[in-house]
């Protein structure tokens, strides 16, 4: 199913030239062929997906399809609770955890008729930028098997790029949808914080976590967002705002619209080929009649230190519940209750989770709270205000997704600080809460995809998607999807 889109398959199901079971079969063949090498899934669901596809086929025959996603295979990042289906967060701590309820996003997607084909691999607890932190092995990049797919939603992006499913649902706390989408040459959206319910998402950083889709095109992403967005009474941070029909707004002209360009982004450590690619994007938008305005985000340069103080603080709190007693890994032997906590957590959690718990506990501790956590929260406000000010004069901001293209497996794994820098263009958007789309715009000399990022105003996903779609339409001649992945 590589190089096909949801829109295309939806039309074929409607015209009865393909059935959901046939689509599933093709995706399953890709999984059989590629999975040993790729490792994009922790769990594959052959029985459940077959049954769901058959039911979807019946609905199609009766002309009673539930939505355009009805019969379309989807991968779900293994950080979303799925009723009766193992959910590990790619950590041994939850190796045998079987949730008793569905995350809201899973419920919405399956209620719309999509066929869950499996649970995607990711960095354990979504901590990482390469999917090397998974306790279930690294996922490889389908464009070059010696490289990482990005992270933490690396399995989700790799599975879509390799045609193992047509779309996937990921989570983005500091870039985890957009960066892997960029590394794998697919499209990923981090919606505005509060746009999509987080209920049933295994929490990483609760004030930063966003749930969003990964697919082959912006059109497909718009379609998925229509299904998953909206208020959920089970998530107090989800907003009660109407959900626009995103797919109707894609074709609006962007003539006369203003795009923000941040010179500082191109001055520090950004790979030359990415700079050239973004300059070429600029020309495409200029040819569509959009104007570029130079803007400043003076506090963006603090986003990595700020993110790596606030996020571990929230991680240390959210991971506190894994004590070896309520659920999750429980040590086989222990001396007493306290010892049991220590052993269960020591055995169940990996090095990266431990690093973040220690850092987070430290910055929240008396004596250091004011100097680190509180200060970071103050700078977070300044970063948010920078965006608000910028959006007084522009409709959207164009930015890189990551400072490099997909790096080699093992290259940064022993150097957490280097790994953290992979989030330099994405984490600031989680701190400010804005929506942002990552989509492929070029290839580097090594034939690895280069991503671009479109950042929008709060709750203006439609603008971000509109700009993404206009770019895809304008550049159809050099379309990335015609290139074959290696897997
Ligand atoms: N790479 C970032 C981190 O390690 C982002 C992770 C995420 O968005 N889940 O924290």
C-alpha cells in the first residue's frame, strides 16, 4: 500500500473497485515482508484487523459506511490505551498491561470504521528523538535501514512511509510527531494543545502532550483531524470549540497571505542542504502570491533548556504511579514495601526514564524549584508571548523541522544532550501550544527526506493545512512519493 492515500482508497471503496479486506491484505503483506527488518510495531493484530475489515466491507456493500476512514488500516502508537489489547508505551514496565478502556482518540478512530492493524513502536514513554530508547528494539528508517526513523513516534512514521498502514496516530510532547514525519518523508500534525483529547494517552508531560495524525498527504491529515478533534468531557484540558471541516478549507488561495521567516533559525548549526530546501520552499510560496515578513522570536533560543526542565518535571510526576503495585512490572522479590517500590522501578524503567525522573525531581525540589522550574515557566510565558506578537503581523511561520536529516542508528544514543538538540525547532511550539504541520519538501544528497514545518495561530489548524496543501499541489512535479523506499 505504499504511495497510496486515504482519499484515493476511500473513493475506490465507494466505487466498489476495492474492498477493505483487500486493502488490509496489501498492508499485511507489507508487514510480513518488511517488519522483521523495520520493527515499526510492538504488536500486530492480524485477527482483530481481519474481523474489522470484514465488518467494514459489509457496511460498504450496504452503502452504510461510517466515514471516509471506514476500512482504512491505521497504526496506533503504543502509548494509547486500547481496550483488551496490550499497551506497553514501549517500556518493559508495562510489558503485560492490558487496558480496560480505549483512549478517546482510539475510540473515535475505530467508531469511524478505521481498521486498527497494530500498535506502533516508539521510544519508551515517548522519551526520545530516535526510537532507540524502546525496550522492544529500535525501529529503522524505511529510506535507509542504517538510520533512525526519528522519535518518539518513529514506528508510526516508518509504518506509514513503508505502506504498512495508511495512517497512524502519534503523540507530540516536544516534536515526536513532526520530527519522525520529517525523517521518514510523511506528513505529521501536532494540533493546538487542547484540540484533541489526551484521555487514555499514557502521560509524558501533561502540559505539552498533543495527539495527532501521521499520513501521506496533508489532505489525508485534514480528514483524520476532522474525526479526532473536539471537546471531550474526560479531558479537562480539551477545549469546547467547534471543529471546522478542515478538508473543505484546503483549496483556499494563499495569495496576499503573510508568512513569517525567522533569520536566526538559519544562523546556528542548521545543515546547509536544509537551508537550501527551505529557501526553495520560500520561492514556491512567493510564486503562489504569499509575502514573506521577517519576524523575531527572541526567546526561542531558550526553548531547549526550558523544555528540558519543564518536561522532566512533569515526567517525574507522571511516572510516579508506576510503583509495582497497582499495575505494571512488579519485582519478584523484595524485603519490604519501600524496597519493593525501589526494585520494581529499577527493573521496569530504562536509563532515559530514570535520567528524566532524577532531573525532574531535582528541579521540583525545595531550594531548586525557584531557580529552575519557576524560572523555566517564566521563560515559557515569554516564548508564548513571542509567538503571539509574531502572529500579529503574519498568518503562519515557516521553519525547519529538525537541524539534520535522519541520523545513523547509534550516532547520538550515548550523548543525551546531542539527542535533545534534535528538538530545537519543535519543542518551542509545544511550549507555546500552537499547531504545527511537518511535511516533506526535498531530499538531501543521501536521498533522505527533508521536512519543513508550518506553525499556525492557536486553533487555526485549517490555515496550517491550507498552506501545506497549497505547497503539495504546487510542487506535484517533484513529488516525493514517486521515490521508492528501500524497504
Ligand atoms: N524528543 C523529545 C523528547 O525526548 C520529544 C519527545 C516527544 O515529543 N514525545 O522529549
